[in-house]
């Protein structure tokens, strides 16, 4: 009879008092290994920060500890991704489009630096890491080409250089980096997965934001419409480039941390579903998904079905250039949906998706977007469809 080895329980520690030290602890600790009493401390820290004075330290403490709250009913996907921090950042920007580009640039730059530091820990270069840095550098190059005006790009407008002289912006970008991106596992490769998900969420938002403005500009301001469509196309191409970088994860590397992500799944993403609603119209095939997750129920609001989709508005335009611009932007979106399905086939073959779907089979059903319906309303004075969405 084999001896039974006693398992020593994980001993909790007193959490750091300062936000900077707490952020460092959370970045260095696999969250799946946090003992229950430390999670309780984090939850209580959030409640105390909410009830406390409106100071900079309390503001950052709220951002750090919100995903651990036992009082808030936060969907698992949003506990995992920490998208409330992105929402906080974008709410503080006057120009959501430029602010999003700068945040993407900062996150990808930080991720490249992290990958290079990881490579420095190995005597032999890890092949996936070298290719990952190359593909992430291509993402940065694409961001530099993102149009910010009729004849200007992010690079030509020198947005990144000018941002370095904006103390508030620099501080806010640092807060996003410190207060999000926490791994649940001890696997290095979870870093690119986490940041890729966050980058895609910003991409979904950019597609939706530019699509709304393009829809409103049809038959009113041709130049505005064409600018917004070029921005939408660039954002859709960005989604593909992020996925290209993500594929440096082998299925084995992905499975090394997948279990730690629990039931978090992009099928729970509000930005994703709202993007498709704005571009294509209401998809009745997703009713079951909308009803399964309480935070997606608002998409069934009849008011949202009153808005005209970009596709319908472009199809009815008198100007052929309007229709052609939509077709040009729709192509990379179609490619992205195909790649998303391909990701599911490669990484989740014959497996249930983490959101309770049938995995790749679920994604395959929504590659095509024919026959979706929308309404007659184009104006959105309350910005119902243009704000960054999170729970």
C-alpha cells in the first residue's frame, strides 16, 4: 500500500499596500494559484477603494481589483481580460480612434519587449519567439500606416512621438499596462494570447466606431465616408495581423494554459457582437447565445434593430464609390471570420468551446453574413452603438 503524501496548503500572504507593488505581485503570480483568502482580500480592497475618497491611488486600486470582486456579477470573460481598464482609458480620450491606435501601439510594443526578454533567458533561440517578434513588429508597422486623416497616417502625424510629451496620456497608458494582462497560468505564452484578445477587442471597437460614422456620412459627406471606410479597412486588416501573430502559438503551447482560462470565451464579447450588428445587421442565428449570457441580452433590444447596418446603407447609396468602399472593407472582415474558424479547427478540434459552444462548428456557422436585417435609423445621438463595451 503506497504512502499518502500530505499536501501542504498554499499559504496566503498579506497583499502589498501600494498599487505599484500590488500590480507587480499580480503580474508575477499565476492567478489560478491565488489562495481564496488572498482573492477575498482583493475583493475587499475593491470595495474599500469604491467607498473611499476619489484619489489617484484609489482609482488605480479599483482598476486592479475589480476582476476579483465577489460583489459584482462580472462575466468570466471580462474577469479574465480586464477590459474595464481599456474602457476607463478610452473614456478619458477626446478622440477614441487615435486613442485606440496609441493604446494598441503601447500594448504591442510592451509585448515585443517581453518576448525579447524571454528570449534572453535561453541559450538557444526559441523559434516561435523569433517569429512572434517578427509578426508583432509587422503589427506595429501596420499601425503606423493607419489613416488618421485624408492624407495622413499615424506615423506621418507623429502620434507616438507627440504622445510622449503628454504626461496624462503617458500615465494612462502605463495604468492600462499595469492593471491588465494578468496570466492565470505560469506559462509565458499566455502573454500573447491575453494581449491578442485585448487587441482584437480594440479592433472590434474600431470597426464599429468607424462603421457608425461611415453610415452617418453616406449621402451627406462623401469625403468623411471614404475616410471612415479607409479606417475601417485598416482596423479589419489589423485583426488579421493580430491573428497571424497569435498563430505562433502551437496547439501544444495553447493547451498548456487553456484550462487555466476557465469558461472565459470571446463568444461572450459585447464588442464582437455589436461590431457585427453595426456592420451587417441583427443575426437571429445568435438568439440562443444572446439569451444564454445575461450581459448579451441587451443586443435583443428592439431599439438596436432599428439602426441601419453599414452594409444596407452602402448598398442603397447612389454613388458607386460608396458601394465599392464597403466591398473593400468587407473583404478583410470575411478573411478574419474564416481565420477565426480556422483557429478553432486548429486549436479546439473536436472539443467544446470554452464558452459552452460546439467550438469550431459554432464559428463556422457565422462565417457567412447573408440575409441579416436592419432598420431605417442612421443617427445615434446617445452614442449607444459607438462606446467601448465591457461588463
